[in-house]
DNA sequence: AATTCGGGGTA
DNA sequence: TACCCAGAATT
C-alpha cells in the first residue's frame, strides 16, 4: 500500500467528523479554511457556526458592513483575515458574477487565499488534484521521509510542496488532503506523537532513527519585544469613550480605550506628567483600577494597565472629539481581546 | 528572505 | 517556557 492509500485507509476509520466536510459549497469551505488559518479546530469551530448563521451566502457576506464582520471575528485574532474576507466576498460579487470560484487558479485571486487555502478549497469543493501543505503535512512528511530541511525557508517550502504533490492520491485528492491533515493532528502530533498507533511507523525514518523530537526542523525567529500600554477608561453618565486603532500595527481597526504607550513601564504619576497625557486630559488625575495584565502575542509581550479619571474629573464635559458608547453600543463594537476581557470583567458584570 | 499579523492549547 | 496551530501579506 502506498503512503497515500495507508493514510486514507486510516482516515476512513479514524477521521474527524467536521461540519465543513459535509458540504461542497466553496463559499462555506472558504469560510472554514480562513477561520482555521493558524487556528486550532476547537478554537475556530464556534466562529464557523457564527459566520454561517450570520452570512449564509457570499452575497450576504459581501453586503455586510465591516464593523459587523469584525465584531463576529472578535477574539479570534489575525483580524486582517476578516477584512480580507470582506474584500474577497465583494470581489466575488463584482468580478466572478456572484459565483464563488472553485478552481485553484481562480481562488488564488482572492485576498487572503494563498497556496494552502487554494489547494484546500479546490480539492474539497472540486476534487482538484492540488496537495495541501500545512503544518500537519510538513510534520508528517519530514518525519516519514527524514527530511531535515527547515520548513520555514524557501528551500524547505519548495521541497515539501514538490513532495506533497508527488504523493497526492489520483482518485480522491480531496479525501487525501483531509486525511493527511487529520493524521498529523491526531497521530503525528508535534509533541508526544502516537507512534504506537501509527500505520506508517514501519517506514517512518524519524521513528526508526529516533528523530521524532528533532523533526521537523524550524529556524527560530526573532525574540518578542516588550510594549507598555496605558488605557484610560473614561466614563460619563453611563457612556464610555472608545477609539479605533489605525493600520500598520497590531489590532488594526479594532476598538479600544484611549491609549498611551510608553517605552518602559510607568506608574500613574509618570503618565500624568507626559505631554501627550496633558494634551488630552490636562491636570485631571488618574488612578489605576485593575491589576497590570501581561498579554502575550506571537512577537510581542504587552503589559497593559487600566486607569480611570478620579471622581472630581469624572464630571468633566464631554470631549467633542471623542465618541461615547452606552453599554449596548459598546457591546456591538469590534474590540480586541485585551479590551473585551476587561469590559466583561469590569463593566458588563 | 525576513517579519508581522492573535489567541490559546500542550508538554 | 517553548512550541504549535487547516498561513498570508508585507517589507
């Protein structure tokens, strides 16, 4: 039995039953694939149901407003995925006559759809013979064949893509793609893989040469940097001030409280002495209202503190340059994790 | 070719 | 703590 036949056989008995595998609708498959980029199935599942319910068709998605889409995406991270989806949906309506593409080449034209996602959708929706290469495939192939080329180099990506294409099943490429990803997720796991249950272990180089913990090889990236955020929670008669982040930084376009970032950690006294604080709040005093929070992202550690204006200052006039939101409207805004978890804990009891 | 885009699970 | 997850876009 070939490696592909082996994996497919395993899959037919052990594969996961996932909702997006019950459809051939490229739109629904696309929804699932974007949601699952760099995201575990368990984490993405509730979001998939949420989006299918809110936007059953690509036309519904295209006509939605971006705020609503981002609000649904709230908490999932990598928010540019949601904005690219909106662009892609509109592109399908304008350039594809409202018919969601299902071929590899056409899918690649959609923003947010790269080689992996195009291969996935085209193979699942049309049974096109395009091999997916995701984290699972890198791991399974590098271990089975004992390939130590780093997977996060262009040489590695090229080598594994060629190998994956050579291995893909002729008759059922879609099922093969599902199978090898499930196999990587359930058996050939990153840590503590279930080699005793593995149907490929007899031919697996990593298993036979004790290289499981070595493969796949991945070059280390840059260390994380530290950032220090100070959020000023301004409330006036049951309404809160939130501002929208810009582009070009983490959490693009997401809402948060007015923010002052400092190069190092600071106490409230030092914050109040900053020109950028005084330009907005004058001599109003702030007090810390919550424990500092360490929020860890892939490439930065964010140390966040939350403050409020002291009571004498809390009756200051509304600032005409700010937007105020009552608790209902606050809930509708698309906020990043740091903010909505603060709100859930301290405002929306 | 390297970096950046989140958030959470696992050992 | 370090690594990983149905990766893609930007620099």
